[in-house]
C-alpha cells in the first residue's frame, strides 16, 4: 500500500491492449492445372475428407469449392495427393482491385 516513508506507492502502469482484428478464415481454391481430376485421373480425396458438408463437391469428376460453405480448415490442402498441391488457400479479405461478390444480393 505505502512506499517508503509512508508515501503512497506509485500506481501500476496502465497497459492498453491492441484491439484484436479477426481475419476471416482462408478460402480453398483448386487450381485445375495441378489437380489430378482435371488431368484425366479419378481423384476425389479433397471432397471425401472435407469436414464441411457441401464445401467441396465433385461435378463431372472434377472438384469444385463452394465458398459459402468452406470453413478454411486446410484439410483439403493437407490431403491433396497431386505431385504439386492443387489446393491453395487464399485470404477472403478484400484487397484493392478485387471484385467482391455481394453476400446478400438484394432483389431488384
């Protein structure tokens, strides 16, 4: 309570924490030039192992990412068997020059 000679102890310094800015989770993209399914082989490992239902669908033997359901968990990237990984994770954060698709289109 009291410092030397009965004087009040100095107050503890006020530490201000920087505001936490949450980044949106990354989005998986499948590059067809590396994907085995796009090269004529059968492969659906990414869609089979994806824990988010509907995030990766296989249409006509080729996987496609649905960005509305992708959680950015990175499992598809980790399990891709292609010699050069076909799954890339990109930021959802809009950058200058990007065309942003509206998430809730309003009827006209």
